[in-house]
């Protein structure tokens, strides 16, 4: 078992933070929700839409303004690309 995960009243916890059913070390289906054009700064990420993404960690409050953009996670794709993605881009695999 992953020692940084524990079950709490609010669901799974990582270092005391509720994860709302997201689990570190679990694969999710990735869906890109921004501009997929080659001119986009995140074009490389758009090329990974529909691929599985492994959640590495949730970004801390010092890394992202959660009130402005919501929760974000660092993920790694099967080709090794690591990227920070929005919570709504991660869909639980069946």
C-alpha cells in the first residue's frame, strides 16, 4: 500500500488533503479541453488526448491558485511526458 494515502472522512487523503476520489498512482483517461491547434502553447499535451495518464501528485496551493483555476495534478503519460493538467481533464477509467 502507498504510505502517503490514508482513508479519511472526506475520502482518500494525501498528507491531510482530501483527494475527492483521485488517487496518486492510478491511471485516468485524459481529455484535453483547450485549444488543440498547433499554435497552442500546450499543443504537445493536446496530442495526448484520449491517452491514459498516471497521476503522480496533486499540485500544492503554492504552485496553483485553486480559487482561480481549480485543482491540478501532475501526470505522466506512457511515452514519458510529464505535464500539469486540470482536474476536469481526468476521467476515471472503467
